[in-house]
C-alpha cells in the first residue's frame, strides 16, 4: 500500500504510516552564516559620517540654506576646482551659513566693482 499515491486515490484505505507534509524540509541541514561584526560596521560607517544610531542627532554648527526655492531659476554646472580652492570656498560658505551660489554671486559682484 502506498502512503501518498497520485491524487490521493487511496484515501479510502487507512494507511499505517502517518505522512506529515513538509516534514522533509525541516530535517534539511542549514549552512552556517557568518554574522558581520556590528561594532566594526558601525566604526567603518562613522569614518564616513554615517551612523546607525537612532538617538538624537547632533545640532549642525551652521545653518545653511538648502535647495533653491522653486521660483528661483538655477542650472546644474559641473566644474573642476583645485582641492585647496574648493576647501576655501566651503569654509567661507560654512562660516557664513550661506549657499555656495550666494558666495559666488558676491565674489562676482566684488570682482566687477573692482574692475570699474
């Protein structure tokens, strides 16, 4: 007598063996997984300014405007700068808490005023 024949045609006959569906899946061996070291991952993330903590966020020392308002016409412009010039511009921007666009506009106005 077959315990589980095709389309369960032998349901009328009592089987001596109780078949549990899926019982074979439970006995499959599982490969061990190596867990990542949480502290090492957190330390690597903090080196790049990323933190996984859900605690309060430290306040930013400067308040800089974000994206421009919708009614302000802006264009994305990719330029190459020396790293020293970029660092100086970012220091001015952060010290004054303004967008880089505003700093550059003031620099251009000063340059034009000095030329005549």
